[in-house]
């Protein structure tokens, strides 16, 4: 199962939030994850992709989102979500619980917190005016169960 | 999926269903707010029993309604959340707010 | 729903047959297809992708497969599966029912026939030594039901 | 998913399950052939009731076993195929072969 690199590119439309998490779920399914791991990965991907749609491209419904998926080890999945939207000027601040620039839209500021609790590692690279890349790394317990 | 409502005296029960993400949340939010305007509601019960997926968008839905209900002096109940929905709502601290109570999921 | 172009690229591994059809199913799900339409699209995609893996790349487990998905109309989905494998020298012959170069592996030669009966149109472009592109076009009845 | 077998006199019942594609078919094929070698089997029943997906790889699985069984003078029964599995098997003409019979799916 090592590697198996998948690259996917889709439009920043709201309905693609659910498409993106289904793709991630189908991708890790071959590694026989638990139902809980499946939900955790779907949730983390959902946060990363909706951030790209809502913040990166400011809900314009336009712009491309790229997702790269691979197994860096047979039980460790790597999912990188990239947008070429507005970017984040202060990543450290953005990652804080409850911090949101979308409070008027009832955004909770808990997106990064959810990603962090449902993944083993979250890497954020961003540059204002260039775009944002969020990498989720998740170890699946699958193989320890044997 | 559509939110289903019923009114029990001055309490509105909103049964959410399907997958709650930021896309679906817009609709759920406005559906609930329409009902709150339509009837003389004091308290609100969110029933999550039929929710199959939820990300952090659910927090905004709950907190936003909580603020409206508190302004009316009412209370909010979270019912039927499964462990992952619970975990997400817990991160937001919503269960620790005054006037917000949890009712455990029936097993 | 018009357009919503998705591009995906994955490796020619046997386990990606099921991944590819799950992606196609997730993609058309936003258009609220019937269960039958969903199965038909999954089946046609499964045939196209397994052909790329088995014939195009001769089961070597290596090589990239690209899938492009889009709605050319709100109820008409377009799925193009491309490989850069061995190619087909006589496409007309290959499309005939029961014709197969994999009879020793119990291939039935019914892959193209299945694609044709489960899609509205199947286009095949191929060049020996360059690769093959199979395009499946499927009209979803969804919107006529309203 | 694993194929489940049971032997009824000289008839082997193979209950296929899950998704049958060219990847899964390799395994199914060799599992059935192992059983055919192991026991003194004359007839074969394929039970498709638990199959959730099948593409044309299923045709090869059925036809390949059919040839072996016919060589032994036995018969093949296709049981429990849903409408899409049926449609694919029908395209291959398998139901019109001598010594191959269908048993309808229980509704
Ligand atoms: N892809 C992105 N592009 C631009 N800004 C982003 C992106 N992702 C996150 N942000 C910024 O980080 C903040 C915090 O994000 P998050 O923790 O997910 O909470 P929320 O999405 O609820 O605001 C957002 O409000 C936004 O300002
Ligand atoms: N992507 C491809 N690359 C090379 N050859 C192909 C490809 N797809 C189909 N073919 C050729 O066309 C033949 C017929 O294909 P098909 O109808 O799917 O039947 P089967 O896959 O059972 O052989 C194959 O046996 C193969 O020779």
C-alpha cells in the first residue's frame, strides 16, 4: 500500500465539500480502516476543503482546489489540500481555537482545531495573495490490530 | 436532507438529518430561523439522531441558535449526538454554557 | 451543475478499480441519480479502468491513469479514462462482443459491450504505443422525473 | 470478501459476496478451483445473493467454472442474481448454455 499517489483537482463549489470527503474515504478504504478512522479523515478533509472554498476563494464558487493523497507508509496516509486563493497572513493566529475571520457567517473558528484532533499532524503553508496548502497526516491503526 | 420540525408547547424540536457541512449548514440555519420567527418559541431541542456526518459547521448552527434562544430567556437541548458529533460540539464548549443541556443518545 | 470539471490521476494498481468507481459514484451523487444509474456508471467506469490496468499496462501495476469528469449539461455526465499504455491497433474489432486478447486469463471480451449498454455513448481513441482514451457519456434521468 | 462454500452431496454451493471486479475475480476463481480439486464435486451452484457489485469479470468466473463442470458431466446453477448482475450475465449468453440454469432471486 505504500505510495499509491492520487492527484485530484476540482472546482471550489460548495457541493464539492461532500465529493472531496467521499474521495478521501474511498481512497483510504483499501487500507481497511475502522469506521471511526474513516469518519475522522472525512471530517478533517471536509474542514480543509471548506476553508479553501469559504476563505480561500471567499465563497465565489470559482477557483481550483487540488488534493494529493498518498500512503507514506502502509498505515500512514498523507492528504494535502491546496488552493490558490487569498492566503493567510498569520498562520499561527489562524490555527488558534475560536479564531475566525468569518464570525459574521457564524463560522466557529474551530476548523483547524477539528483537523488537529482528528489527524496526527497538520501542516499549513500559506502566502497572502498566493494561496494555502494544508497537509493532514493520519496514522491508521489497521495494521496494529492484526 | 431537510430538517424536520415539531412544536411542543413553547419548545421547538428540530430533527437534523444527513450530512452537516458548511454547504448544508446554510440551509439548516435559515430553516430553523424561519421556524423561530413563525412560532412563539421559547426553547429549542436539536435532535442529532439522524445525522450521519458533521464537521465544525455544526458548531456555528448550534451557537447561533443558542444566542437567539438565550435572548428570549429559553434553553437549548442537544439530543441524540453520536460520539463524533459529541466530540466536535464538546470542543466548542457548548455543553458548558448556561441554559444548554445534553440528552444522551438512546442506544 | 453544468461543468464542475474534475481531473484525477492515479496509479494502475488493481485495488484502484474500486477506488475509481467510488470516485465516479461520489461525483454523480450531487445530481441525485437513481440507484440503478449509480450502478450503471460504476460498472462502466470499472470496465474502462480495469481495461487500462489489465490491457493498457498489462497488469504490471505501474503507469498512470487519468480520469476527467464533467457535466456537459446538468443531466449529462462525461467521464473520460485515459492511459498511456500499449494502445489498441484495431478499435473496431476490440469493441466487438466476445473479442478479447485476454482469453487465457478468462477475460470475456464483454467489457466494451457492458460499457455500451450502461452508457449512452462510448468513444474510444487509441494509438498503439501511445495509449487509449475511453469516454463514457451518460444521461441521468434525474431531471425528467421532476 | 471471501467466498463461502458448502457441499451438498456432489454439489458445491459457492456463495459470492461483496464487489466482484477483475481484482476480486482472481481470488474468487482460485478459491472455487481449490474447492473443486479438494472434493468430489459434480455440480456447482453460484449464489450471487450477497454480491453488491459486479462487472464483466463475473462472466469469466462463471464461464470458466462452467467449462470445468461440463467436462465432468455436471450442471451449473446461477442463484440469487439481482437485476444488474443478471443483465451482465445475460449479455454473455450464459443462461442459454446447456447445463446452466437460473434460480430466481427471492424477493
Ligand atoms: N484556505 C484558506 N485560505 C484563506 N484563509 C484561511 C484558509 N483556511 C483558514 N483560513 C483562515 O483561518 C481562519 C481560521 O480557520 P478555521 O480554524 O478553519 O475556522 P473557521 O473556518 O471556522 O473560520 C479562518 O477564519 C480564515 O481567516
Ligand atoms: N485500455 C486498453 N489498452 C489496450 N488494449 C485494450 C484496452 N481496452 C481494451 N483493450 C483491448 O480490447 C479488447 C476487448 O476489450 P473488452 O471488450 O473490455 O474485453 P476484455 O477486457 O474482457 O478483454 C481487450 O481484450 C484488449 O485487447
